[in-house]
C-alpha cells in the first residue's frame, strides 16, 4: 500500500504546479488590466479638465464683455446668447491637460453650440506587463464642454426701452435688477452662464 500512496502524491504535484501557475498568470493579467484602466482614467480626467477649463475661460470673458456694456442694455442679449463669444480657450485647455500629465491632440471650439471638444493623450504609458507592447502604449480620451446661457434680457414680450430699471431674468427664477452705478451687485459669470460636460 505504501508505494501506491507515494505514487498518488507524485501525480498530484504536477497538477498543483499547473494550478499555481494558472493563478499567477491570472493575477498578472488582472494587474495589467488595472494598469490600463488607471491610465485610461487619467486620460479621461485630463480631457474633462481641459474641456471645462476652455469653456470656463470663454464664459468668464463673456461675463467680462457684458460688464463692459452694462450701461447699454441694447447690447446685452448678443453677449448673453454667446453670439459675440471669442472661442480662444484652447490654450487654457492645454494648460489643464498638462497639469494632469497629458497633452492635447486636438481642440475644436464651436460657436454654433458654444462648446469645446478636446482630445487628450497621457504623457505616461500603461507600463510593462505580461501584455506585449503596453510599455509604449499611451491612453487617449475625448471630452466636450458646453457653455449654456442662463439669463435673458428683456423678458419675452417686453420692450427693451420700457425696462426700467434694466433687469435680467434667469433660469433659476432669479431676477437681477442691474444698476450700472453699483458694480458690486452684478451677477457673477456662473450666474450668467453654466458650464458642463456634454453627455
């Protein structure tokens, strides 16, 4: 009986080695997938930040334009609608991508819907793994940010000349009575325009 017992143990050992090797391979494969996911998330974070930064830069400039003509309500609506926007926020987008260890592959501003669409690529790679080629593979992602006007002047059906004092009505139901002589009480950029990522 003893020789048979040792023979069974000898047969089980190769199976044990095979199972352990398989588990190790799976572990390394999960690590490789995790590395790729982290790098991909980094690219998406950089793209999101870059697109939002570009849109926020343009939003702030639009609000600045409005404050320059706050004493002339006839010029308000074109600014509030974004018709006079200068979409030069791509430089700002590049700066935010760099802060997130990435760089821009493209930046596409669109006046039609007041938006920026950017493509970003990570500076770093996925890194070495059991998957060949990952040590030189960068992650890419894209994002679109939209500037949405929140306020109107004058309210629908109101004659601009009869709007005394001039005021804005905004989507949150707030009414801003604008006194050009008191700039401390003017709406902030975030009150005039919403900036968000498009789905």
